[in-house]
């Protein structure tokens, strides 16, 4: 932001150089040449991360420029308006305990400059029409610079708000909804389902032998597996479905307008795609599998109760050998064709 402000101010001062020469004020024209050099120096300091030195240089330039311009052309030239730019910059960019003293210092400088202008200015008077033009141009520049600063501050705040919202609602690793955000979204979906009478189902899934993956291949490999599976699950779901990382190696899916059997078909399709996938970690490929528990959220069941039912179905999948789908309302797993792929197996040797 500071670099943009410095570039803008430097360009404005460069435009003023021929104008001041035309107004008949060669001293101000030379002052603007010096100002452009100072802004260029401040920009280079900002690029090199010497922010404090750059800001000090900007302060010195604006204070000096406003003072000399006001003394040379008089208070009516409007150079003193540029001092007002310090107020929002100080309030936004300074430590709270320093903001009030710094604003007071600017106020004292402002009042002192007014008194000096009353006593001595203008030291280099110009024609009335040129003075009026200089005043209007300075007023226009101040409005433009205040607008630019306000826009930059606003955009900075909006970016910070978006970043904080993302941190509060998404899982940092996978980018999926986190537990708290899922609960919020699920509450709205449950309420909608009860009003409309349409079914709502829940899938709880868990990566099989995830601890073994971390132990054998390292925690970075575990993160890669989580990220790849999050992408795979997202691709298997509809836009209206809500997918979240529930915790650790568990994923939770809410499926609007789906009953338990329909959700089980989705879970089985995901299970097969996970088994067929090969996740590359460094120079190796590993095969993984997932277990699933599926339930339907009825009128007499909230999210906590439904998650507990899905968790029991998932536990049954684990007990019965993993890599399968179980329904909360039925005993036994969902039948599926084909043999399941073994979990957490290094396939690099057989070229899979």
C-alpha cells in the first residue's frame, strides 16, 4: 500500500514541475524535482524492506513541501491541506499510545505554519489566477489522495476479513469446511429438511490404517493422503453436498435430498474410487482404503445423534475388516462387486 502511495505522490509531483515553471515559481519547480527524487528513494527503501526509514523520508518530504509551498505562495495556495493526510495514516498505522501525541504534533505544526504564513507569506507571490489554479489543483489532489487512501485501507480490511473468515470456517490443510462451520451449515440443512419433508443423509468416513501410513511414510505423506482424498471426495459429490474434515483422518458428508440407501450408494462409489486411486508420495505410490458409516437424519434426530449413529456404523465397518460401507439402520455391510484393495500398501515396486 505504501509503495502505491509513494508512486502516486511521485507522479503528481513530477506533473507539477512544468506547472510551477509556468506559474512563475522556479523555486517550487525545483522543490518538486527534489520531492520526486525523495519519493523514488522512499520507494527503493520500501522494496528493500527498510520501511521505517522510508516512512521517515515521506514524512520529511510532505512536511517540508507543505511548509515551503505555503510560505512561498501563501496560505491560500492550499499546500497546508497535505498535512491533513497524516491524520488517517497516523491513526491506522501507529501504535495507539503514540497516535494521539503524533496527531497533536501535526496539529501544532499546522497552527505554527498558519502563524508563519500570516507573518511572512507569500515570499514569492504569483498572479491571482495562478494562485487560484494552484489552490484548486491542490484541493483536487487532496480529495483524490484521501479517496485513494480510504480505498486502500478498505481493501486491506476486506482482505483481512476474508482471511479471518477462511481461517474460522475451513480446515487449513484440506481447504474443506471445518467442524464448527459444518455444524452451522448442517443446522440450516436440517431445518430446511424438516420444513420440506425431504430426506437428509449423513456419511462418516475414516481412512484405514492412517497411523500406519504416518509411521511408514512420514507425516508429510499423511498430509498428502488427506489432501488427495479430500480432492477425490469433493469430485464425487454434488455442489449441494457439504463435505468437512471432521477431525484427524475422518471426513463427514451431509447429503440433502438423499435417503440412507442413496447415501450408501454414494459412499460405495467413493470407496471404490479410493481403492482404485494411487497416491504418489515422493518417488513411491501408495494405495489406501476408507471405511464408511451411513445414516439418515430424521425428524427425531439432531446432528449429534445422527453423527453418533453414523459413527457406530463406521465402527462396525472397522470391526468387519475395514474398507466397506455400513448402514446405521441395517446389520452388515453394503454389498459391492469386486475385491477391495489393501490399505496403505506401497505399489511402487509393482508399477501400479
